[in-house]
């Protein structure tokens, strides 16, 4: 029999006892045994901090992103193996892809975001420079640096692949090592995932560890620099959040808890409309995918009172076609729950729910099963309830974590919002309607109580990922009962694993600290135009000054005729004189930008490959005929690209008039070649 090992302190550790049995959700057979006996939790955390952390912090965001991409590609080659093992958790092939492919997709997503949205640096400069003094000699900048601890994951049983990977990706990209603690019920799948990660040799040693079994005193060893991410029940989240080490060290704690998510059908979505069909299809999918064992599944289906009979009939019709059984059978639509204990827990919750409503489809005690034993396997029928008194407490307080949902009637947007709020905080909600006014009322009413909201109709249905799909670019979490946390969320999830510090200094010192040129810092002007320098030879502060150039009335007229921009401020002196901002004809803003480019450009072929954009453009002072323009172009940030023969250079651009007043400010973005290899 397989005994799951933990991977800690750089090696695999078998437990010191025989462990507890884990069973196949379909057949009831013993799959593996699990125990953490003999694992030194304090040593594991110390190893992550002392070995994994320093190595990760030496890598840039781009280098970490490249490793995530390589790991995602490696795991993708082993999907079939993970699918096969996932079937033992009761998952159908579709369920397994949701978990396995979803987790791999998160790795790819963060790899892409890291390369596109983060600098090729070890430090993240956040926001604009804050002036703190009138003379410009005292400024501040927010910096984000990696936490010096370990990101401790405590995961739920329902997503044994996606769960650890969606936590690993942002932590790794931030430069923080992870310690994975999978839920025991499905830990054999997570254990194989971690084996694949370790065997690949892609990630630096110490950046990933795993403890199988009881976490025992793990939290006792937390420090102020560690981070805890928990997925599971709201009651367990409360217990962990109040752990003395968490409270005493103000340990950053993120909880993503099960919640009573709702889906609202709009009054416009009558039978025969696309929205009605979408609502029914989505509700059935959320009840049956992963056998309803999703923290984002629809538990409360809110429908207009006039449509509840139609919805109930349509959902019953679809559920009747769902085949429950062995996931190995391609005709099976819904597999088993994760364990027999989990099935009993759902049945207990159903007893409370039936006090407030009646079952209109399914039997929680028996189900016809294809290709398996309904007694030995953790199978259960989908159960649809109807609570005509939507004001009863039970549907808003009791969650049956399985293929269960309750239909509830509402009359008017205000009541739908009030009913949704009684869930006291949810991870996800949806509104299915083509009525924009109704959608706006409900979305704004639900937003304070939900981490994510989907508005579904015929416009977005073809591309929608559905009510229950958490995506790496969006926050996954919710207020109140849902835990109050935010996982993923793109770069927000990365910054969650970093420490934000406000650094106050003079401009030159801040430039040296951040690697970004700050206004007020000396510029470097030499005889060589900075556009003649390869990327490695450029330095922050390298500057080109061009001009002056006089702007004439003829220039303005020609630009207006040539571009077709004949706005009166540029073409009609009398009308322009009445404009309190101008007092006469002025040059086009884009004429100023065009003239500036002509003043700073170096026309001969050289290291500058392309101008790929402007950012933060502002026109500050009107330019009138006779004004003389000078442009000052300063290398503000230099970012080499990993594995490419070029990098990105951001240039601070300041266009001034003859009085020294800035008429336009913006950043020019260029791609600049590195020196050829033979140089």
C-alpha cells in the first residue's frame, strides 16, 4: 500500500507510523495512507526561509515568470496521469480538466503577467513619485519587496491540483517560497503533483515543500514575515485566524471560505428567451460539475416569483438526463463526492434545508449509479429544493457542499438584493438578464457582498467561462462569510506576498534606490546621443536636449489641413480668443508631440529598434504662434528582456517653451537592441 510522503527540508520523508487510510471515492478501495508523524514543522519553515527565499529573491520577476512557464509546460505533459488519479477522487474527465488544466492555466497566466506587467527587476516600484516639499528636494516612493517568510497553504479537498497551483503561482512570482498542506481526503493527487514538480528540477530548491497529514504544530512556528492562505470552511477559517501565532505576529492571513453563492434570473428572462435557457443550463452545470463540490457553486437560485414554476420544470428536465456513476464511463455526467463522510455531511445539511423547503428533484438517500456500487462509492443524486418562503433562515445559513441548490422566489430587484445579502458574504454571484437597467441595480446592490459577479446573457455567453470559474486575472475571494480574502487577482495577488514600504529621500537618492530616474536628479548630457547607445551602455539619467523650434501660424494651419483636425481653437482666431483657456489660436497638442519627436530623434539606423508608445501624456501650457519649443528626453527606466536581443527603455519627456514652462510631459517607450554577441 502506498504511504504518502512529505517533501520537507530538501528531501522526501515517510511517516513514522502506518498512517490513516484514504479511499477511492468510486470503489471504496484503499488508495493510500497518510500521516505527518515525524515531520519537523519548524525545521520545514526555517528551510523555506533560509534556502528557498534567498534563491528566489535573487531572481527577477521575469526570471521567475520564465520558470513558471517552464513548469506549466512540464505539467501539461503529465496531464493524462493526473486525470487518471483524479478519477479516484470521484471526478469525471471534465471535472479533472477543470482542476488540472485550470491549475496549469494559472501558472501560464501568471507567467504571462509577470513578463508583461512586471519589471525585469527584483523590486516593484509602485505608483507615482510623491512630492513632499515645495522645492522638489524631498520626495517619496512606495516600494514592494518580497516577504522574508514562507507562504503556507492550507488547501481544501475539492481542487487538489488547482488549489495549490493557484496559491503557488503569485507567491513564487513575488519571490516567496511555498509550503503546501493538502486536505487529506485527496492528498494522494496533490502528492503526485508535487512529485512531478520536484522531479522536474525546474524550481529552485526550497521554493516548494509539502506536508501530508495533520499539520500539528505548523502554525506555532509562524513568524511575522510568513503568510497563510487557507481554503475551506468558514468555521475553520475563524479558528485559524485567531491562532496565537497568527494574532501575535500579525501574520498576513487570507481565507477563501465556502459561501452561499446565488444566481439571479432577471424578470425579462421568460421561457423561450436565450437568458432563460442560459440560467437553467448554468444552474444544472453548477450543481453537477465536481458533484457540486465547488466553493463557488450556486447554492441559492433566485428567480422571479412568476417564473419559478417554469424554472423548476426546466431544471428538473435537465437533471433527469444527468447520468451518475463511475467517471471511467464516458456517458457519466456526474461522479462521486470525495468521501463517504462528505456524503453524510451533505445529507445532514439537507435535513436542515428541507425544514424550509421541499425537494422537487432527487433523493438524497438513493441514486441509480452506472458502472459502480452506490453503497461503496460516495454517490449522491443531484437535489433541487424549492423554498417558497424565501424569508426562512435555513437556505441563507446552511450550505450542503454537494450537488444541491435551492430555488427561491423574489419580487423586484430590491428583494433579490436583500435575499442575496442574507448569505452574509459570497465568493461569486451571477445575474442572468438582457435588461441593462435591472443588471445595474442588482450588480451595484450585490457588489458589497460579493468578490466576483458575472452578468450573463446572449452577448457574452459564447465566451463566458461561467459562474463558478475563478480566473487568475481576477480576485478570488469575498467578504464576510466568504472569508474576507482575495486570492489571485493578477498582480494584486503577487503584491499580497510582498511588503509595501514608503521610502522618503531626495530625488538623487531615490533614483539610486529604485533604479528609476526621478525628476530633480541630475541629468547626463554628453556629445553622444543616447539613441546611439546599445541597451547595456545606457544609464538612467542619460539625456538628449533638442531645440528650440519656433511654432508658426503656418505650422498650425498646415497641421490642421493635413490631419483634418480643424477644431476652432486652431483655426478660428476670433472664436479662440473667446475661449478663457486660450485667448487666441493655439497649436494642436499632437503637433507639439510631433515637433518634439523631430527635435529628439536620431535619424540614422542604430540600436533603437522601435517606438512602441506614449504613456501619461498631459498638455500643460497652451502653445501659441511664436513660441519656441525645447524638448528634454531622459532615460527613466531600463529593462532588459530575458532571452531577447533587446530591452525596453522608458524616457521621461519634458517639452518646454521659451519661458521654461512645461507645455507637455509624457513617457516615450522604445525597444533598444543589446550589443551584438560578437562585440
